[in-house]
C-alpha cells in the first residue's frame, strides 16, 4: 500500500481511507457541498471494491449515491433504518458505511471474498437489517418492521427503503402498497432509484411503468419527485414530506453510472441496446479513466475551497493467471442449440425475464424477433403466459436465473403442469457458483422445489457437447415439460462426452473409469470437474455423470454400481432434496450393500471467490477426496 495524489496509473487501484473521509466531513463548508464531495469519494471506493473483486454493480451504486450519502450523513437519526430492496447498489452502501466507521474498514478490501462483504446485502454484515432476495420484497419487510416497532411501544423509527424502477415490475411491490396506506404506516419512506434502466436495457423498452406518481397515489401513498443527484432538491423533498401522515414514496430521477461521464447511461450510443456497466468489473483502462475523472473533480473543488487535495491509498490491481485449459461456456452452446431447433420448428418461442444477455437470448431476439417476448422482472407473469401459449400449440421456453424461476414462479410452474402444458424452463446461474453475488443468487434449492412437479423432468448438461442433445430432447422428444438447469460460469472440464452418447432418460455416462470399488455420481460441470480431480487424489475410481436430476433408470444404476463398495453422490445443491436423495432411494431399493455417501451444500451458501466457496463447503477436489477417505 502507498499514498498518491495526482495522475492515475493503469494497473493501480485507488481507495480512500476513513481518515480522509473524516477530513472531508470536518471541512468548513455547507453540508450539501461536503455531501457532494463525500459521495464522489464513496464512488472511488465503489470502483475500487468492484475492480479488486472482479465483479459487482457500478451503475446502480452510482445512481443512488447522492441519496444514500445524504440519508446517512444528515437525514437519519438514531434508530432510523435504511435498507436496499434492489440490492445491486450494495457496494455504494458499503462505501458509505465504511467511510462513517459503521463497517470495519478492512472489509472493503474483501468485497465478494470469503468472510468479507457479500455481493448483495446480508444480515450477517454490520448495518444490514434485511437480506435482498428476489426483487420486490422491500416494502413488505418495511411494513413488518413498523408493525413490530409499534407493538413493542414507544417511538417508532422511520424506515427508508430503496427500490429499483425495474423492480416495480414485480407483483409483490403492488401487493404491499394498499395495507401500508390503510394501516397509516407513515414511518415508511420508499425511494425509487428511477434511473430508467434494468439489467438488460431501458425499462421503457421492457415494460413501461407509465405514470408512477399517479399509480402510487392511487394506492394511498404520498408521492414526491426529485432529481436524485440534486442535493439541495433532495434536502427540500425530504423536509417537505417529514410531517406527512401517510406512507411516502420519493421518485428520484437518476442517471445510471452517474459520476463518470462515459459510464452514465445518457452517454450510450443511440443504437446501443445494452448498458455496459450494469454488472461486472471495468476493464483496466476504463477503471483508470473513471478514477482519474472522479479524482480530478474532487481535487478541483478542494482547490477552489483552498483545501489540501485528496490523499489516496494505492494497491496493484490483481492479475488473474490464464487457465491452463480453455474453459467451456455452456450458455453460448445453449444459445446456438435453441436457435437451431427454432429454425426447424416455428412453434418454438422464447420468453425472457430481463436476463436476455445472461441467458444467451440476444441472437434469438436478433434473428427471430417475432418469436421473442420480453416479460421484464415478472417471472410469475412470464410462466403463466407460457402455459397459455403451450395450450395454443406453441413450444414456449421461459428464461431466468434458477434462483428466481424455480421458486418465485413455483406455483405457476405447477399450474402449467396440472394443465399438462409442455413448457421448457431455462434456468441459468444454477448451483453454488458463482460465489460472489451471495446466497440470493446461489440456486441450491431449485431441484427440491421442483422435483415433485408432475410431468416435469429436471436435466443439467455437464459439458458444452451435451447441451444440444439435451436441448433437442427437451424441445422435440419429451412430451412433458423440462427444466434445463445451467451453470453460467466458464469451467475447464477435464472429460469429454463419449462419441456414442445418446440421450436416454434416467441414464448417464462414464466420464472416468480408473477403478470399480469407488463410484462417484455427479452432474453439471462444476461438481463433475471437482469429482474428477478428487478421484485422482483418492487413488482412482469411476466417475459417472447423470444429467437427470429427478429420475434414474434402476437397471442402469445397478449396472454402473455393480462392483462398488462405496457410492458417493455429489450435488451442486443442498443435500436435502437433491439428486443424491433420488439415487439413495434407488440404491436402497436395490439393497445395495456398500457405503453410500451424500455430498452437497449443507448450510446457507457462503459468499466469496469461487475457489474459496467450494473449499469452504468441502466441495472442491480436496474436500471431496477427504470426505471419501473418511
């Protein structure tokens, strides 16, 4: 670590220590001017955290920065509560709380690392009063807090909750409004970070929100509107609503990426469809350019105020070594397979829940726009639409993250099943990894949530070559519905799909055969790869990959485990309700006489770098080998 003022150097990361924030707060200047400087210093730390971690959300952290800064510096009093419902702005909140000494400063250097600051808010972190989950929960949680506070008696503190405007597409938001007004919960002030974009593109292009002011007023809320970057305006708006005896909503018109000119969404090219800085870490040159722009602006203001320029701490940007083996990416393979089948079958349509990029749907939308339906952040609505489409003879494919699709729309998926409608569900970001976003995005209970749905087959490919055969089976051969579970991160798989591979429901394939006493059964590239390497550590064995998550062919299972003394199942999921439970029951029915060991996630997933998370759960190669040896 070192200190530096002046020009930013590519390859170097810059951060502001709490003492420097304290100096800024002590300056003899108006509160609004101090807050403006404070917000920019916090932006520097947001950039630092995300660049060091290699992932995070810059755009929405920057768009809400003035609001979060003013609330914590000047507006909130003892007992008042703030939390974010949208969650992507967590780095901004962490930066503010660290600057105020409410979070240990060392945690900032471990954003999205094990034991550090999780990618989304979690109550295990000091200052967090609620977890962010699937979007839409914030106002409901605020109502619960108000009820509890009033029941306990005494003064009921104010509760400020930050919402995203794309989040307003979730039905729970609108369910939560009426009773808040009917109960007179004037302690609640909801703020909409109205930056006009959601994860993929403009809200207006996905599902236009219309007249937000009129809509919230119609539900009995007091509504104010303000420029979310105009601090005097924010102050005036908060002053004006302070005595209002209704739940309050502030629509804050903001700019995604505010504070760095080329990151602001208003700087997007006129023909650009996707905003570049929603998620992920900036490239080295972009980071340096952004940090320099903020540093120059802060130092200019300090010079004009006849104050000492900014002092920054420095650290070299982490360098990631290239992988020894080229990793495989399954989502691009899915994108290609879907397009192939859709070109052959005009009944195939794709529905998306605001995750077009992550689910590989950009090529589909470009080539078949008439068969693409953008549903926005509304998984339940999407799945029910798909069920009706299926009843009309189409073959709909619903796309979202596994953590939202399997659980948020669980009842709708079941309803489709009871109508015997054939719907295919593409669930991306499945499993324990990536570990950086935290447990709100680590889908490790979706198999259990869906396994009992009648007529629904759960399938997961373990390498890119297995993708197209399974996609074709789901769309063409399977008469019922299919849940296609996909790992989204690149994985350097050490095995290859057999040349004679055929899709046979309930049957898998042998990926490694270096011994018959020990049989390990796994699925998906993450766990199958770790199991492969674990067998090398354990002295050999047979690795069987079974893509079928809720069904198994009894005769096939008996054959692949015939000489085994130990069978180990490895789930990229909670042990309870995972594939291992299905296999265990089948082995018991066959009176298997050896040892059966079930490995998988056995507690709320930890947040951190991928290798840290696997090791922490004992699901890396070393951990699996230890368990086998035990």
